[in-house]
């Protein structure tokens, strides 16, 4: 009788890498342009840094800032924002 390999559960494992600040910043800048959102490069960089390598968190933070400030976002709003994601 041959022995079988142990049963592997039916779930997959994905290992994701952290995304660079440049990748997040470029994505947010492209998104802001498509959505007609006025935000400076410095504001985008701050959101990207606060996301700590996560696209999902960066999008969530941008969404929170837009909900708070509208489509014309200045640095004063971003610097005074209460970050929570």
C-alpha cells in the first residue's frame, strides 16, 4: 500500500509585497486626474507615506480626505487630517 501525502486544506496562500511610495503616488496622481480632484504632489506623497506600502490603505485615505475636503484638497487639510485606516 502506498502512503498518501497529507491532505492540504482548500485554501490558497498569497504573499504580497509592500508597494513603493513612487508606485502609490503615481497611482493616486492618475486617479486624482481621472476624477478631476485637485491635489498637490506633496499631498499625494503624504497620503502615500501614511499608507505604508498598501494600495488599499492609500485609496481609503484618499477617499477619507475627499469626503472631508471635497475635490479641492490643499496641504492644510491633509496636514491637519486625523489619519485612521
